[in-house]
C-alpha cells in the first residue's frame, strides 16, 4: 500500500496543532506562517522516493524547521 501511495504522488497536506482544543464544523483554520524555502509536502515525497540527485533542492528541504530532525538529517546525508 505504501508503494502505491507514493507512486500516486498524492500526498495530501500537512499542518500542525499549536494549541489543543475542540474544532467545530464552522470553525476556521488560519495560516500562521509559510516557509520561505517554498518546499511543499509533495516535494518532500519526491525527494524521498525519486529525486535524490537534486542537491540544491535537498539542501532547501534540509533547512525546513517544520520538518522532523530525522528527515532533515536524512536529506543532509544524501
């Protein structure tokens, strides 16, 4: 299933919760910040499964503070 998911290139979206609480049907989501490196979740997936020969993009991904440290370390080692 994971291989099919990655092959489809449908990665969805990513967000994190800054404050716990209940969310209702009419509540809104607010974009608090956007990373200046212009790296999307789909880009991270591409780097992970296919485009490891793109050093400039690997460097940009490794700089993402929102990315887990283990992923940043992985991109730094390629």
